[in-house]
C-alpha cells in the first residue's frame, strides 16, 4: 500500500514540476515583453506551485518512512529493497523523469536570472545617463589658487624703500 502511495505522490510531484517548468518558460516570454501585471500574477502562481511541491515532497517522505521505519531520513534508494520489481521499475522511471524536469527547470531559471540581471544593468546605465553627476566635494584647501594681478608677487616688503 505504501509503495502505491509513494509512486502516486512521485507522479504528482513530476506533474507539479512540469507545470512549474511551463510557468518558467512563460515567465521568460513575459519578461521579454515587459508586462509587469502578468509577471506579478505569474509569480503568485509560482508560489502556489512551490507550496504544492513542498506538500508532495512531505507526502513522499511519509510514504518512504512507512516503507522503511528503521531509517530516519529514507531516500528512494532505501525504499527499493522493499518494493516488487514492477514497483522498482516504475519508481526508477518516475525518478528519472523528475530528475530531467528539475534539470530543465534549473536551466530555465538560470536563463530568467540572466534576463533579470541584464535588465537591471540596462536600468542602472540609463539612470546614470539621466541624472547629473555631482561635483566633487572637498573639505580641504582648494587645489587651484587664483593669482590676482594687483598683488605684487615679490612679497609685501620692499627693500628699495
């Protein structure tokens, strides 16, 4: 019974990751367009997916604990000894699919991160071009002393007098 729960929860986990990947692809397109309202809604949807993924992960952990009660933090590999060969094959298949989805999601998120970084650089360059550069403020003596033509450059004391 626990094996079926584990397989079912892992399949749901795959579907949630696939849906999250689709959202990440949509996010890339939305960032290219610059539609902030749609991007905000998409971020809310992502948070919902992430919360659902956390719930499914906990469900998978609970099912694996039931299969292997003597192990504190069992992994999928730990559960394999307690499954039939058909269940083992199904778990391997779902695990491989999940790994591929996570790698694809990671690549897409890296692309999105680069897009955000480039956008921020563009904004910073634009702002630096638009705002005036402040003059340097020094608290010491001025570096250039203006010499007036009225003052005798030899000094105030005249030896000829």
